[in-house]
C-alpha cells in the first residue's frame, strides 16, 4: 500500500513567489557601485535643497556680509589700493584751507554725521567661496540657486514626462481615432520651433518659477510622447499582454501594470535627459530676463552675473555655479543610467 504524501511533503505550497519587477530592479541597482554612489550624491543634493527650502541653510543669501567681490578664503583678502595725498611742488604737504575754505569744518561735520549713522556690522574681507559685486556670499547663493534650478528642472521634467507618457500610452495602445488625434496634436507642437514656443508662453504667462515649470513642461513632452508611443505599439501585441487580456485584465491594467514597467527604463532615460535640458533652458531664460524673478537666484542668474565679474578677474561665482551644476547633472545622469540598466527587460535573462 503506497503512502499518502502530505502537501508539505509533496512540496505543494512551498513554491517561492516570483520576484516583483521593482524588487528585482532594486536588487540589480544595488550591484552597480557607480550608480549607488551617484544616487548618494543626488540624495545629498535633495537634502541640501530641503534644508534650504526650510530655511536651515542659505537663509540670509541676500545679505551683504562681505566687501564687494570679496575673494575666497584660500586667496586671502584683496590688496588695498594705495592712497596718495596732495603734494606740493615746494614741499610734501599742502594746506587744504588754501584750496577749500570749508576744509576745517569737514572733521566737525563728519563727527556729527557719525552720531546719526546707524552702526553696521563689519564686513568680511574674505568669504568661503568669495562674494559677488554686492558682497553677498557666493556659497549661500549657490545653495539657494541649487534649490531653484533643480526644482525647476526636476518638476518641469516630471510634468513633461507625465504628459508625454500618458498621451504616448493612449496613442500607442488604442490607436485608431485616438492615435490620429494625438498624432495631430504632436505634429502641431513639433512644427513650431521650440524656442519660439518657450518665448510665446513666457510672454503670455510672465516671469516666475511656476511659470518656467509650466512653460518647459508644456513644450518638452513631445520627445517622450514619441518614444513611449513606439514602445506601447511594440509591446501591445506581445504574448504577456495577450495573456493578461485573456484572463480579463482591463485596458488600464494592461497599460500601466503590464506594459509600463517593461518600458520604464526608456521613460527614465528620457526623463534624465529632460532634467538636464530643462536646467539649461532655465539658464537661458534667466539670462534673457524671462526666467526666475529678480528677487530670486538660480544657476542661470549666477552665470549671468558672473559674465561681467569675469572681465574684472572675479571668477569665483562662475566656478561655484558651474561646480554645483556639473556635480548634480553628472550624478543624476549616472543614477538614471543605472536604473535604466536595472529595469531593462533584456538584461533580466542574463542573471
């Protein structure tokens, strides 16, 4: 008589559940040391931005804490220009009363004016990263500019990514009259030069951080739309989508639970390019006076100010804005590349 095996002995119910898409992607991402290091840098920037937004750092970036164009600490204070007195051809000094009868009263007037003058804190001769032409700390400006520029670039990229992904998914999945209508809208935006669209929206909505985000988001979604549409057309007829349809999955489920995770690496790569491009666009708009308001600071306004300072040999504001921008853009691009590789379905079978 054969023994009856229990479900536990037969292995029933002990099967390991398959790993989810995002869990597997996170596991693969942690293997990429460069990507993890880049993610740490991006996280540090995000913490710096949050601290700046809460007023914990760079709160007094508008205060004139140093002398005009104060050099960085490692350069030391700028040499003071030598003053020359009025020398007489016949002797070393000239009696100013012979030149100006009111000269003896100057000291008295200066003493009276000093009594009415409010006391000011002494201004620093040097600052950590130097000062601008008004004596404001360049390091504080760079931190505050990071908050504004990264906020504009990332939020505008999210807006453009959301619009482009949604419209591309609808067009590629449904096709027919929905696809035709969205293709017509895409062609309208593509037929107008992007810079003219940006200027037109800027002229209508005016200046402001929210306006810049709206302008860039509404004008930068077309590339994302085109790529997502092509990916949805390609994946829409594959076996796993047909199988989901056969078991009764809705159109929304097939679009966003089955197809979208398999094209997310394309979306991430495109979004990283949008972040970099939108930060550059903010620089251009701020340089032309169409970006952030005059009472705000960004990498674009810093570079615009540095142009006139560089002629006088004051290079520290240009270097500070460039270093902060290059560090964030490079780290964000490397992190996005690592996540693209982790989410790429073609690489899953190589494990």
